[in-house]
C-alpha cells in the first residue's frame, strides 16, 4: 500500500488516484528571470523521482510543471538589463531546462507558459466576478476571501489571523486586506486588454487557470516547496473551489527548504548557490534524496563533499562489477528481497533516506562478492533498478578496449608480471573502473 503525507489533512494517507492506474501531478515551476539555486532544485529533483516511482509501480503519469513568464520580478529585471521581457524569459527557460537535466531530472510531460493562457485567465476571472467571488476596483480585480468559508483550510490559518500576501501590494481599494489579486491594472511592462482594464493576471490565478485548462477536474497531486502553502497554494485552491465547486487536488505535497549555514537561502538575501555552479550536480541529487523530502536541509560545503565521495564510491562499484560481467549478461535476474525492501521504504511516504542506506548495503555486498557471478548479477540489476528510479544511475559504457585491458591485467597478475599488471591497474584505476 502506497502512502503519502497530505498537507491538507496533515496526515499520512493511502494514495488512491482519481482514475485507476492514472496519476495527474501539477507542480509550481520557476519564475524565469534568473538562474535557479540549489533550493529551487529540490522540488525539481523530488517530483521527478516521485514520477519515476509511480511509473515503476505501473501508473500512467501526467506530470505538469508550469513556467511563470509574466511577473513583476520579470518586468523589473528586464528594466535593469534593458531587454524585452520575452528575451529575458526565453533565456532563463532554456537555462532552467539545462539545470533540470544537470541534476538528473527529466523534463515534465508538459511545461505550460502563463502567457499562453491569458484569454483563459480573463474568462476565468469573469466567471468569478459573475459568481460573486471577485470584484473590480480601480487597481484591478480581487478575490473576496470572506465569501469562501473554507479559505485557510490548506494553510490551517484562521481567516481572522491570516498574514497579508507578500506577493502583492496592499491596495487601499480592496474590501479586505486578505483579498488577493486576480488582475492587476497597469500598463507598465507586459500588459493585456481585458474587460477589467489594461493589465496582467495575478500569480495565483495563472496556476489555477492552467490547472483547470489542462486537467479540467480535481487532480491527484499538487506540489511545490513549503513556502508555497500560503499564500500561493491556498489562493489557487480557493479560486478552484469558487470556480469549479471542487478542490484543486486530493493530495498536497510540499518539500522542505534548503538553508545555507542555518540561514534561509534566498535571492533577495544574496546567499544562494546556483545549480549551474555545482561541481557535481548528481552528487547534489544524492544529498537531497538522502534527506526525507518533508524535512529541511542545512546545506554546507562539508556536507556536499561527503556525498560527492559517496557517489564516487557507488559509481566505482558499479563500473567494477560491470567490468567483471564482460560484454553481456542477463539483465532480467533480480534479488527480489532487495526490491521488496526498496518498495517497502518508498511506500511509506517515500522514505528515500532508508533507500540510500539500502543502496550502500548493496554496494558493500557487491564489493565483497567476487566469485558468485549469479549473485553479483542479481545485486547489480536490483541496484540499477533502484538507482534509475531515484535518477542516480550513471551511464556506464563498457568499451572493448577497457574490457581487453581488464583481461590483460588479470592475466598479468596470474603470470606474476607485476610491472605490466601495475601499468594496467593504474590505467583502469584512473578511468574509475576499479
């Protein structure tokens, strides 16, 4: 039984998809005005791994992660750089794609851009106005939070105590300080004609509308970082309830933040480490998965170096083992006990730290098993399966030249030709094969 923690209920629940064998996932993606830092990368790593595991379990997964390409931050950055907003966003969409691949994640099945849904957003806002959940003012259109009894249900905050949204200015013409922007009237930067005035949609509306247009119903999983619970996800869900008479998702999943030396990592604090500057991005992925997704991580260079060393050990063991098999081996032989342990841990709210421990146990077993080739093949195939789900399996290309060097090394050792054996050993060692 696969169980996950649901932020809405604050409980670990059995996962039951809306449609048998089909899973719909929407994860809030980047606002593309700069490079992503290693904290931004954590959801990219986790939800890619989640999709891999659901696919491994036999589900057909539709994983959507949006691109926010209209936002005040984009407009302000474009002004500073004296470029058009589209030029800026196109550049950082490409950089985000590169960084996604750097950290071993595949691209989502769909990456909708907010600017491609402007007309749908206008219609959606119009509908909320017609239903009495939104109202027009001189500064724009706002959602009437006092009309929705369930407002605050995701973030578990009392409506009377809700903090003000940090994403919007607190305009004087709002009916209530908790009301959030659906449309901002402005002619500065990217702007569009609408019945409400020239302007652009609010951030929360962008995601609510893209969800509605792509899925058209309650989805299985909505995810992102814990910083998005309020106001962003709360406000997405509120609009969905008001517009469609149902919640946005059955399960809400949020990953903990990554701190740097016990301080929140933030572009505004200028204390970020960019993904593009990581020495070994896949070792960073290992670091992320070695911590439970709901727990915060306090990043340090020392911690990172530990996982670089750990991943190097994993790669060397895989390559050494692969070398011992030769050019071909049965790839359908597995140690079912290992795979059962893997699934047991993953089914308990994706307990990847225990899976990493399991990986290291298999690595240790492989390193002390030299004569039982059948056992080694089963261990290798099982480990490969687990690493593929986690997105940690390195590409191993065994060329004939390397295989020949290995065979010559073994023969030189048997012949007690130590000078030749040392040269061949040095060559294989430098290439990471032994």
